[in-house]
């Protein structure tokens, strides 16, 4: 058991600090002791043991709101006001003339029009007016492609070509900048050493460094040369032995001459090969002709719903690019060549609406959906929330597959799918003349392709990330929807929060078993929400559920419940589901759930029986009577794994069935979902200290706040609490003075200046270079030492209140405290094997804890749809005049 000390708990509902010290109890122990005998339903006011503390926090919040001159605290209002859903219909839809070629993107407008259209389609289908329900589609209406506007509007004679996507010169520039930066840093260190009256040990000569760098590269080449030389010597020796008498001496001299020539040739060959490698070395940035077509190269038969094209038309994933070019590349692909989704799925609180997408691409500017809305109602505005309410009142959503069980019992059969039999079944239907549904026809073709590729050397890589020059951060974004780097930003936090909520909602509403895995499961354990440093999300599901997901929902666009937000997500299942081991390592991920506004995604992996040899942890469980030879390459591990009930993903993560089953209902990021009941066993294998370590990735877990707080904030808080309080209460302090002359404020020492930090860093580097003991990280990197960490983990309530004076920390606590307090009780019960059924049944779900990303843009950038429409009309008028 993780918290052994809990066995010493008394029956008292509240333990004071003295009792905790006496029994060596931690914060979690104290929390759980108060609920062990409680049968009350969840109530934040009675549950929270820090009610007095929270009263102080509320007082801080009230004071902050009174003096919020920057309107920062708008961010704690997570629910979108109904008025914010109101959109004015652009005036050009009322004109009899042709609509413009462009219009601004606003998801409120697109979603409202489409839900209105779906409502009418369902009514017409019900009344027998139409035989099938489908909607038109163009990515232009669902993703912000405004980066293409100036190119779409440009006259044909000055439109850019694919050369605009050429990043080779940028690659050369970045290489040069890197060299210059390294040279500058070297010079700075030399200057600093001189200013301190110290010498700086010189680096090894460049020749030695290059020789070391090339050592590994030339290793195989040298082996080959030595082998060749040995064979040649052996041949010469045999040849010499066959000669007699007078010829022997001449042949020996000739052999010596050959040896000399051979050494010279060897050096020449090495230089030639080195030069050849340099000439043939593939650059990271490629000729854009490999992935792009100019306008004049487009087929005349291409019907992509576009009246104008940008000049450069991306038709497949590109090479490595700069950020700006990568953004342009993804948007060009979506605009010209990206296939439409097969379906759109609108999520609602109790189910979903699924609608098929027409094959022909068509924009709102051309498909008459807006004009039909005007004609039917004569309205000049449209409201997304009102349209969804109308749809809900007239048509019941799909609710047949919704999962609500407290425990979801899985079966071993969920982890094995006979894809050969599925292919056979499809072929029998086809041979009988039965036409397969579109999604199943595509799935059948995908299975055949997968099987063929796996049997012939392994499949190529399926997913394509945004590959950015000189960084691997682009790997966290799908290239099609990449909209710039947001690593470590508030926008990333907002996006990941909505991403996981919508995925869990989608799976549960459509009867798909899934659970968060790896780091995402670990973060759930601590406080139910993602680690602040995470930039990805991992989920797993049984292979049977992955099979259903790929067959029924692949290439679907999933729309977040509009009562919660405006998110849109693309589900993309890979083509190689029949591959169930690592293979060539190019396809460890089975599917992705992708945010179309940013390209950030959830990795989805299926667990199944495979022929992969399990790790030693599972080999030890094999009974001796099975007579399994662990070292025999011909051992049929599929049979062994099936009997052991051990399943793996394609990245060789193995899990026992008994660890996964059953799945238990919980709340992740506030959304209802499921986790394996024995999650501690899984996490202890993957993260040996993950369940205990309260300091990780430059963050510390403050149990009283139930939040991970950055070391940087804690460093400066400890450094000077008075300055911290003055700086973070500037507005409140200022407004308490009658005149500005009475107000004195000095926040200059709140943080180390850039110059101070630079000098300390140079001092540490200098010491390291000269073989001396470098400065501790906490002296120049705002890292915390053990003494600092112990102080932080034992903060008093008053110190925590002071820490919360920082707006960002306060807002984070305010928006999460209800949910994390709920999770705290939940995790205590689960850790001790107690049911949480009553607890989780008291709430359906928690509202999002973060604002909607698009509404954040509206707020942050003062974005207004009406203003954008006006700007677009003016731009188009200029375009028309130029033509």
C-alpha cells in the first residue's frame, strides 16, 4: 500500500498538527481520515478541510476583482455567455449578386449554420422529403485559413509559386546563426574570465574535435578498408608463394611498391568518399517541388470547391520548414487538396448527432446554407446556442451506446481481433453483390493494404507531424493543422484541457472503452488534471474498440458540446491496424485525435495480444510446465501472451489484463472517463517514484493547493516575500493611497535581472570549463535546493495566502479547487480499495476549468466578426479593382 502510515489513523475526523507529527502522517492521510466514516454526498463546503483558508482566498479574490484594471480575471469566467453566441449574418448574403470569394472564419457562425441545416435535414428525412441526410463541407469554413488571403487575392500575374515554401536558404541562415551564437557565447565567456582575472582553458583544436566527431562515422568505413586490405594481402601472399627463384625478389619489391601505393590510395579514397558524402547528404529542407504544385500545374479536372487558388498548392506532407512556412504549408494543403471528413459528430450532454459529409467540397459562400437560413426565417442574426436548443427539442440525439456504468468490465476477447476473418467476411459480401457502406468499404481496403504492407517488409510511416528546422517541438503538431508553436503558453493549456475532455466525451457517448495512460494517468492520480509542463496526452483502448473506432469513426470531425465550447477535432486512424508489434518502429501510434485550430493531438494506442516477446516482468509469470524457451526465436509468443493475458501496444508497453480490468468511472480534467482499477500497479512499473515524488520538471506539488507550482515562482517567493507581495498587489496598494505622491513601490528586486542571471551563468560555466566546482543551479537558474523544498512543503496557511497574491496562481487555484478537492476524496477512497460509486454519482460532470480557446482569442485580440467582415469586403473590393 502506498501510504502505509494510514494504518495508525484514529477514528477522529480531524487530526491536528501535533497528532500528525506523532503518527508520522502526511497531508493525504489527514484528508482521508476525515472521510473514512463520512457517508455524506460530495459538498465542497463540508468536504474542504481548509474552509478558513478558502475564506481568506475568497477575500483576496474579492479584492483583486475590485482592482482588476487589466481585466485579467475575465479568465475565471469559463462559461460562454449566451450573447457571445450571437452572430450577424454578413450583408452580402442578402444581395442578389455573387458572394465574395473570401470571408472571415468564426466557429460560432459555421456551427450555428450547420446545426440549423442538420435540424432541417432531420425534419425532412422524418417527413420523407429526402432519402438520406448529408451536409456539404470545405475546410475553409472549419479552420482559420486567413494566412492564405493575400495570396488568394493577388492578381494571377503576381501570385507566388511553390518557391514561397522553399526553406533551404532559411536552413543555411539558421546554421550560420547557430555558429555565430556559439562564437558569441565563447567570446562572452572569454571576456568574463578576463574581467575576473582568470584564465580560460582552451577547447581542443578544431581538428581534434572534427576527428572525434568523424570517428564513429568512419568506423564502418575503416572496417571495410581493413577487410579489403587483408584480403588483398592474403592474395598477394598466395601469389608470392607460387613464384620461385629469381622472380621472388622482384615480386617482393613490387609488393612493397604496391603497399606504398595502396596507403596513398586509401587516403585518397577516404577523402573522395568524405567529399561524396558531403555532396550527396540530404538536407533537412527540400525542394518544394517535391510536395507542391504551382497553379499552372493543377489538373483542369480538379474540382476542389475553390474559385481561386493561392499559387502554391501543397499535395502531400513536406520536408522540414521554418515555423512560418510550415503554417502556410498546412493551410495550403487544407485549402486545395485535403479530403473532407467522412462525417461530422456533434456532441451534446447526453449523446451525439452524426451526419455524413457530401463528397463534393463546397464553401458556405457557395452552398446556399446561409441563404436558406435567411429564406426560412428572415433573420439577420444567428445564435449557436439557440440553434442547438431547437435541434434538441425536435430530434433526439443518439444515446444507445452511451456508457454510464460505474465499473466497466472488460473481457480477454476485447484484446484480440481476427482481421483475416474480417477481410474474408467483407469479401464474401462483395462476391454476393452486396454493396458495403462507404466507411466499411474504406476500412476493408485499409485492412488489405495493411496486411500487404506488413507482410512485405513493414509499412511506411502514416502520420505526418509539423517538422520544424532545428527543433523537435514540431513533432507535437499535425502538419495539416499546425498554426504555430504554443509550447509552454497559456493557449496550449487551454487547448489540451479541451482536447482530452472532448475525446473522453466522444468515446463514452459512442460506447468506446478507453483510459488515459502513461504520464496522463500519472497526472490524473495527483490532482485529476494535466501536469503544467505536459505538451501531449496518451490514451489506450482494447484492440476491439480500436477496430470499431477505425471502422465507424475514422476521418470524422468531432464538435465539442457547444454548451461547453467551440472546439473541433479530427479523428485520424492509421492504415496499419493489423500490425500489432513494433515492426519497423515507424508506426507506434494507432490513431490521433487532433485539434484543428492548433494541430495538437492525443496519441491513441491499441492494446492486443501479439507475437512480441514480453519483458522479464512477465516472463517470470510463465509456469514451468508450459516449457517455454525464452531464447528460442521461433517461440510462438502470441499463444504464450494470450494464455498469460498480457497485452501490448506497438511501442512494446505491456500490461496484464488483471491490471486493466475492470475500468472504474472517474473524472479527468472534470470530464467523466475511466481508469484501470489497479492504476497504482501500472504506474509503479512505469514510474518508480512517480506516486511519491512531489518535485518534478521544475515544479513542486503543494498538497494544500492541490497544484503543481513552478520552481521559478517559489524561488522568488522565498527570496523576498515582501517584494513578492508588493509586486503582485500593485493595483490594490496603489488604489489605497489618496494621491500618487503618497505611493511608493520598489519591485526592482522581485526577480533577478537578465544581466544578473547572465553573470551568474557565466561564472558557473567558467568554473566548469576550468575543472572547478560550478555554482549550484539554485544560485542562477531559480532552481530549488532540498532545504528550499522542505520549507515549501511545510508552508503555513498564511504563507500560502501570500503565494496566492500572484494572479496566475490564484486564478489556477480558484478555477480548479472544487474539482481537485473532489478528486482528493476520490483518490483516497480508491487507494484504500473503497468504492467511489456514491461519490461519482453525485455529479454528471464538471464544467470546463479553462476558457474556450477561441473565446480567449476574441478577448485577447479584441477579435470581432463584424469588423472582420468589413475588412474582408474592403480587401475584396481592392482585389476586384486591380483586375
